[in-house]
C-alpha cells in the first residue's frame, strides 16, 4: 500500500468540503432570491439564512483582511 494514499484521500475530502461550501454560498444566493420570487417558504428558514449569511461574511471578511481560507491551506 502506498504511504501517500491516506493523505491523498484526505486531500480529496477537504477539496470536496471546500467545493461544497462554495456551491452552498453561490447557489444559496440564487435559491434565496428565486425562492422568494416563487413563494417558497423554506428559503426563509432562519437557520438556512443564518448559516448562509455567516458563510458570506466569513468569505468577505477574510478577503478584506487578506486571510487565506483555512481549507485552502489544508489542501
């Protein structure tokens, strides 16, 4: 068994997590706007909006303060 295989798998998992966060933030914005226009009540659920806002703020503040995303460093 290759000794680097567990590290490659962990790197792939971190990449998948990072991609999931990006997709959640970008598509979440689209879904919230479209959902409000279509009358979907679930897009206004408190926890969805709270987690989405927290993700957007963490990206904005990290960019403003020139902080690299911790997931990028791990990758």
